[in-house]
C-alpha cells in the first residue's frame, strides 16, 4: 500500500464554477426578495456575532417598555449524532 499519495478531487473545476454561479444567483435573489434583516449567519456582512447585539438590543428594549419576553435557546448541532434515528422515526410516527 502506498504511504505517500495525493488525494484526487472527484469534482471537476467546471462543476465548481457552475455551483458558484448558481449559489450567487440564489443568494442575490433571496437578498432582494426573501430574507429578513434579522437573518444572520450566512449573509455577507452578517454573522452570529452581528446578530447577538441586535437581539440583545431588541430584548432590552422590549423589557424596558414593559413587555413580557420569553426566550428559548435550542442547540441542535449534534442532534442527529446523539439519537438513534430508527427509534426516533418510529416514535415520531406514533
């Protein structure tokens, strides 16, 4: 068995260029027609770090105005690796 090898890319350069063109078109369409300003994370100039102060400001303003505020945080990052999917779907169907 070879100990010194270089991995081979299975995706051609043409496919990668096409994927980038399609992605750019979809993102541009969503920026103009579908995304709210409160959606962060994958947009240019926005991230989880830019969302946090905006969220905190909105919550603080609501509390200052006397409104009730409920916050629920969900961390589903490892959800699919921590449960048995067969049992999950069986329980979900019932």
